[in-house]
C-alpha cells in the first residue's frame, strides 16, 4: 500500500517500522475522521430536507409576519444573532438561514455567491465606500458565521 498521508516518511534514510506504524495509525485515524465527516454531511443534508418540510408545515399555520416576528425575537435573545447587528440584508438572511446548525461548508457558502464579496476588483475599480461596505460584510460574516462555528468546533 502506498500511503497518502505523509508518504515522505518512507523515503527517510533507514526509517524503521515503529515510525511507519505510527504514521499508518495516524493515517487510519484520518480515514476514520473522513468517514465521520461524510456521515455528518449526510446528516446535515437530512436536517436541511427536514427543515424545508418543517418550514412548509409552519407556513400552513402561521403568517410570514408571525414567523418574522418570532425570528426577530429569537435573534434578540442571542439566537443565532441579533438581526440588527448585520445591516446587509442579503448576508443577514444567509446567516439567519443557517439557524445555528451550520457546517464549515455552509459557512463558506454564506460567504460566496455574492453574499460578501460582490465586486470583481476591490482595489482598482471600487470606491472607498464600496470597499468599506465589503469590509463590514466580511467582518459580519466572520463574527456571526465563522467565529460561532469555530467556538462550536472547539467546544
């Protein structure tokens, strides 16, 4: 078997089995982690589908105004963030849609697709105001998307 993880270990002069075995043990742990990540991604997809079905059920019983008021109240209680803290409506809705259960990929998706960086060249064609707006969106994405994810992953 040609290892993918730290393959250069085999090329060390006079490397012995203890070092190779330690590397192989780490490679196996990494493979286990990748399997768990795939399982977690499948579970997140199940949650996304279930969330959509639940939202459909909720929309049959409550108005959009009721839902918006509840979402605002939840945000004001710190879940997932106070809505007024993210002034950009596109980014605010992208972050709010995460509902506190985001994966790293979901956080990156909230950054992409025009939600944070919206101009091709921020250095030569953007005005100072456009650069400032982008900086604020980046910081909002970081503070209300990436930081909570990192805190959750550390916990």
